[in-house]
C-alpha cells in the first residue's frame, strides 16, 4: 500500500503487526479473557480510548517506508518512540531529487508559528525561480566536489534540506496517534501535514475501529475527520 506525497515523495506500508483486536486481547488479558463478540470488542476499544487506557494499542505496530525531504525528516525524528533507519549520504550519492513547492507561503498574520499560501503571482514566480536556481547550483557544486575526490560524507554538506531522503519508520499505534495529534494539525508545517494525512489514511484502513475511536475520543488536532479515508 503506497500513497504519493508532495511532488516526489511517498508513504509506503511495508507491514503491520496486529489489528484492532490485538488491543482488545491485550486489554482483556488482565482478566484472563480474550475476544468475545464483535460488538463487545468494538465497545471495549471505544472504552479504552475514551478513558485514556492507551497501552493496549502499543500491541499494534506499523512499519513504513517513507520518501521525504530532509527538512520533513528532521521533524519526523522528533517522535522518538519509534524505530528509524535512514538512507546514508555517506554511503550513497545524492541524485537530482529535491522538493520544489508549487507555491510559496508567507507568515500567517494570526498564527505566528504557521504560514499561508501567497496569492501574489509575481512573488511566487520569483521565489520559486530563486529556490530552483539555488538548489541546482548547490547540486552542481556537490558533483564537482565528488569529481575532485572529496568524500561523499563531506561533499554533502553543501546540499540543502530540500533534498529527498528515505527511511524505514516502525511505530506502534499509541505513538502513531500521538504523531497524528501533533502533525495532522493546522499548527504543523504544511509539508509535514501531507505525510500525516497519508499515514492517517493507512492507519484507518488497517485499524478502522481504533482510528474511529481515536478521532472520536483522543484526537486533539483539527484536520482529521471520522470519515477520513
């Protein structure tokens, strides 16, 4: 299962361990019991989420393969209750693979932490051209350094954070929900939101009962809805 994100990125589900009822099993073991009926099991998921009993959801684990700009990657690693391995710029050469926004954004006059899309076409054209030229020039410099014999681990220092990287990211459902609370929210950077939306879509498809209970009882963001697909 793969969802395209931004101009060249993606979120790909590699594997998932468990499902909605893994949380039910984990919760009921306290009483020496397991699954009962679909309706009662669903009600238990709602109860757990509504009352903040989140540890059973740690028994659902997602492994993702992500392709994302480095500046988005740096936000992803802030979510430390997860396992992550990233493609190395020491061992591999960067290719002509970087993120260019369709339109630039300007500071949000209300939310000082955020930004809004500029409706100034002249500003957008000039800014995008400047971004593209700057990245192209740094990439030319990067290749020149490699050709001169400079090691990859040092030549890469001239490259911008717009360069795409890849990683494997393994996270349990409890931590994933915390990620969505913070990143599927209007206060998060727009590019980060797009990855959060893709991850939310996969979460919903694989664990629909947990997702819907989360949106109903546990979600603190302002962008996701109960009918998210």
